[in-house]
């Protein structure tokens, strides 16, 4: 075969290769864009959540399908038959040990979202330390969710400073907080405190720092449930 007759074949093959590459690029592009959108959506959600950090919190009422009522004291509660189960809350603690909140089913759980950098969290910490010890023999388990601390060292120092002896999940990016369903009693600020009943369902929530009196006001009615 002459060089002249081979040239068109090489040209055809080159054109085919280019066409295949162009087609593959068009196929990959939507997938890449979809992945980018998913990453951006997650990042935006986390950023929106963390923008509310150490704020005054919110007072969402019980309209629509939320089924909860917020009192004038800022404490939201849900009737026992209308509560929603807490999501999966598991992972490493600030001490590096594995913890799963579901393992405390059968106990009342006080779930406190905090950061060592957060002044309102520091203000309420002594009350959580005290009440956690006072209720240790009443089937009440305190669990923290530490967020936005870039290392566990500062979180451990916080616990030592305030005498916190209960465990805290380490959640620097707030992903655990985003697992709560919208329209339920979810943690929307730092600090936030949720009370889980013995069935692992969210019974009460506060989006502001708590005094000992307000913490007990949230906790005692759920402890009294049989």
C-alpha cells in the first residue's frame, strides 16, 4: 500500500480517537459537576450552621409539622407521643475512644453541643459538670458534641478546667449536627442542649447557654417519665 493510500486511514483513526476523547469528556463533565455541587452543598450547610455559633439561638415555634412548642424561656418541648428519634451519633471522642449514643438507650441522655472557644459554652460548663454528677445514679447520661475545635487538645483542656467527666464526641466540622432532620428539635446554634428520652427520642431543646435552674427544668420532667 502506498503512503498516499495510508494517509487517509491514519487521519480517520486520529479523528476517531479525538471523537472518543471528546465524547468521554462530555460524559465525565456532568458527573464532575454533580460531585462539585454535592460538595458545595455540604460545605454551605456546614458554614450556615457554624455562622450561628455562640449566638443567642432561636425560638422556633410549633407551627407546621414540627410538633414542638417553645416556651417564653426559650426551651422547646415535644409531647411524648410525637417525638422523633435522634439520628446516628457515633464516632471518636476527644479522648480518642469510640462512642455511640445509641448504647445509652434506656437512659435519659443530655446532649450538649459546645466548643472550647465559645464563651457561652464556658459560662454553662460548670452547671453541666455539677448536674451530671448529681444525676449519675439516676440513669442519666451526659454526652457532649465538641465542634469547631481544630484539635482535641483544647477540648481536653476545657474539660479539665471545668471538671467535665462525661465523654464528648469530636465533631470539628459539625457533620453530626447536620444529621438531625429539619423541622425537628435539632441543634441550630452553639451551644445547644437536647434531652433524649429513654427511647432515644428528642424531648426538649435549648439553643442558648443554660443556668443550672434551666438545665434542671429541661431534664427533670423527662427523668420523671416512666
